[in-house]
């Protein structure tokens, strides 16, 4: 029998309220169906047979035990937890005045054995966020309400609307889990929560800031299983990936990744570092914050209160005999100047910069005070990137292209009509657009002369440079994304 043939709702009705799913999962036992006067109990292995015999006394009537595929049972447990942990209106109504102050380190939130309503509510939010592939949870207080929103595939969606009286218990519970000071409500704070959902470790980075109507929380979810991608998994076209791999294989120089917040720069940097980290090289990073633990890499956390800034950490790194240096962000002249100097003295430097496109990054360094001739001599290349949502393959259908796109020769496009898999959005997952600027002698000469970004772009276009808009247009032609998503991520041509 397959999982689809079994009704989770019916199975849930067979489980007594006094018996938790945690107990059943630990015992490897689950009631599957009722056949006449007999209840069929599925066991994951013969070792669980004794557990089933003991637990069968908790069910009404006679029980029959059969060995069931463990994968099938695990899938059913996931669906049952989803049913039990779904945010119910009675839970939301009951959290008024409840505050749980027990310190929680790493707990399994895929559990139905907790009792306090506010704990169930927070656990439900985390479980739903992981299930729906959310990267962020926002808890936003207003004058008469508290809103909870999930960011899925880069776009925020309303998830829950709570009365104002429920704001304090919810905020307190999250702050307790993140080991933050619950008595401090008027200063920004940061914290971390470690949870596990069905065996998957998820780190949650929590930021709290005081606002007019209470503390606003932003929770960034980092799934350790899904987070680290390789260069091959980034979705970068073969030609661009080969050019990037050639760039980062050089012994010294600087490679910059640019784009707005949330465009995947850190993910790309980690993918490059995974490829470069070898026993024979010394790789050191300075990050704010450290999002993933990279084996074989020395990672330094920025701590401005302790005097550890990007600039001071970079200065210290240069005395650690590094081969490869990754600086989380070029924020000021000191960091940029030291990064350029390090790249000119035999180090490979990787970093990020906030600019709209690749040619602008070159000019931005000069605007920060770095001499153009130093930029020209140190820079190997720039990658500007954006993430666009992919059309959901389960509900994709052909539609007429907007007039502006028909003028470009695109008559039809793919759109998602909205289904259960994509939660009605028409999009599922994201793909990257990578604008690659590779420095050569002609570009170095132009940069040394103080060329503008438009001049650099025209110079690079003659060598095959493609803009983000052109790359996005290709994705629309391929049916991977929509015109509206291209406008949202890149803007107009």
C-alpha cells in the first residue's frame, strides 16, 4: 500500500489523544487502518514488533501487526505532524498571558508533546516555515495587531494575523529560544536558535529592533542540508562558470560579487570557497555573520563591540600567511584599500560590493577612494547577480506575452496558474542570473584612465558581455521565468 492510499486524517482519528506522535515515532509503530473489528498497526521492522504489542493495549479492539516500509511510515509521520502542528484558532486564542521562560538550546520542533499554547504556536511557525521553504520569518507589530510573514523564493507572504495582546508572549518565547535578554526591549539585539525538523538541522538567526509599537523580529532560516551549493548547482551557464573557475584559479588578484541584499552573493562565495579549499592552501574569511561552517576554512566573525571590524580583521589576517582571503563586504575605504593591496601582494581576495551591475563595481571602488590604477592592476573580474523565481512546473501553461516582449520577438511565455505545490503563487524555486565582467588589457587601460561604467560596459560588450536584462530575457524565452519576475528582479532594460 502506498502513502497516497492512506488517509492521514483517518489515521489521526485512530490515535488516542493521550498518545503522542513522538511516542509512536520512537517506537516505530503507527496505526494504518481499521479492518472490520481489527486495527492494523504498521511497524518499521521486526525489532519494533514488541513495541507494537505493548502499544496495542492503548487502542480499542483487537490489533494486527504488519511490517511496513520505513520510508512509507516516515512520510506518514511527516504528514501527521503537519496536521497536528497546523496553527489552530483555539491555540491562537489561548496564548494570552502565557510566557514560557525555559531556556531551550536545540530541540526537535517536529513534536506534539509540548503543552503551552505559545510554545505550540512558535513550533508550528518554524515547522510551517521549513515545510514551505521559507528563508525568513518576520514578526511585525502594529498599533492594533501583530503580523507574521514568510519570505518564500524572495517574496514576502502574509501567514498569520494575531491580536495585539498576543505579541508579547510570541516575542518573549522567540527571544528566550535565541538566548536574548527578554528584559531589554529598547535596544537592538541578535541571537541564534538551533532546531531540528525531521532530522534536518536548521539554524535560525534572530534580529530584534525596537519600533514604535514594540519589538520587530526578523528570523533568517539556514537549512544546513540545503544551504551549501556547489558551483555546478548554482545554475550558472557552462561558459560563464568556466570563465569564473578560470578567474578564481589564479594565484592572486581580486574577484568581486555584486548585487542587492538577498541576491545570493554569499551562497556564490561559499560555492567558490568549497572549490578552492584544499589541504595545501590557507583559506581565511572574515564574515558578518558566519552563515555556514566551511570545512578546512578559518572563519572570523565580525564583532564591532570587541573591535573586530572587516578592516581590523583583514589587517590581522595578512599576518596569518593566507593564500586565499574572503572579506564579507567592502564597506569602506580602509577595507577596500587593504583588499586591493592584499591582491597585489600575492593573495587571492574574494569579496562583495553593493552595486546594480558589474561595470558599476569598478567605478564604485574608485568612488570609495581607491586609485583607478590600483583597481585596474588588482581586479580579475566582477560577477553581478540576481535571483528570479522559476515558473512552477506543476501548473505551468502557455500564455500570450506582454506587448513589450512581443516587440522583442517573444510571442508566448510560460506562467503558473497556481497550485498546491506552489501555494497558489505560480512560482516554485529560483534560478540565478549571472552578469560576468572579465578584465583584460583593454579594460584595464580604460579603468586606469578613469572610464565611466557606460564606457566599461561598451568596451566589454564587444567581447561578448551580456547584461542582466539580456540574460533574463533568455530565461523568459526558455520558459523558466515570467516577464513580471524579470521586471521585479532586474528592472527595465
